[in-house]
């Protein structure tokens, strides 16, 4: 609450951009459970359900050409209304970056090819405030395999080598993506972390997003929100691929999810590893080098264990 003679603090705007397959849904579920408590702390929040199913269609708007000015006005008003009286506006939506299944990502070895244009459009929809971008990264080999697994679970049936189309995952650069995001919002703060560290640093992540006062109200749950296919489930699905080829996406999705339950990773089944060891090792080395490079960059805050 402001008092006469004092200047209100500027609105803090936190954009949580994911990325996909970095425990984003796990974090969003925890935030959703704490919505009422966070509102009491002055946090206005937009999560995927708010932005996808309830009419705002933010991600669609960011890709819309030509620009839909009337819908932009709807989004702009919704964000401004929510921020009025709040100390912090949190927008958590990985689809701001675009889809994780874009052919250009594979063809050009370029993570989220349209991300900077989409973020620049989003900038024009935000209320006035101080923006911080938060983003989790992942070893590119694991990211590629997990994105492929999610593609199968969404009903799009194809072999991994067809999906990969010769892409060396080591060529997928988080550093280059971050540079493009910074170019789109040069005045924004930037907080990064590695997906592999998330179980150990979830408290740091929440504090970076919400401040320590807000973070204490959020309790991430156990387990995985969207587990991928195990090696056994993937092998079974590929064995059934000829019979499923003409079945349609809904049938493929249902079968993939049934096999995920049957060969549950939580039950001890190994994750699928369609990439050879040399490729995985090359990607891991490139990823470690990128993390170190980003940690040394001015204006970047890297959350890490220890």
C-alpha cells in the first residue's frame, strides 16, 4: 500500500519462458496451487490455462500475421487489469517461445527460430514495468529426445531418425537463443538455470521469480508432471507403427499413452536413448561450455547448485 508523499515502486514483470521439457509444467502446477496465497502477496499470475483455454490465446497472437489489433487490445487490457494494484506480474508460458516441434529447429539447428520476433511482439502488450526473463535450459541431446517423445505422445507418429533428420544436437545453442532474446528485450533482466539442477535449486528458481516472500508459499510436488516414454514403450510403439499408420492422431496418442503407463519409467523402465553415446557426449560437452560462457556474461544471473 502506498502512502502520501511516497513514490510507488515500479511493477515487476517476470516472464517465465520455459523452455519446453525443462520441468516447466511441474513448476506451473506448484504455482497454480499457491495462486490464492500469492495473490495475497501482491502477485498477479497468468499460467497456461489462463492464456490458452480462457480466451486470451496469447501464443497464437504472438504468431499471428497480419497483426490482430483487436485481439492485441484484449490481451493488453487483461494484463493491465491484473497488474493494477499488484507488485509483481508473473507470466509463465513456454509457448511464448513458439512450438518445440518446429521443422525449422531441425532444418536450421536453431532453437525456437521465431523466438525474438514473438518476444518483441509480447513487449508491446505488457504494462509498464521492470521486466525479468527467466528460462531453464537443458542438455540438447536430452531436449531433442524429450521433445520427440512428447511429439509421439501428442499423436504424431514417426521414427526418431526421421524426426531428427540428421541434426547433431550439439549444434542446438542455448547461448544463441539467449542472445536473440536479449536483442528483443534489451532492457530486461535475465535469470537462467539448468534443468538438470532444478530438483536441487527449485527454491532459488521460485525466489528469483517471486521474491523470497512469495516463494515460501509455493511447494513443488514430487515426481514428473509429463514423463516421457521409456525405451520399452518406445520400442513397442515403433513395432506397432505399421498398424497405427492409418489410425489417426487420436488413436496414436491413446496407444502411446497406454504404453507409457504399461512401461512406466517410475516403475523402473529405462528412458529411451535413441542417440548413440558419442553423440550424447558431444552434446554434453557443448552444453557445459555454453553454461560456462553464459555464467560469465554481464547481465546474466545463472542459478546453480552449491
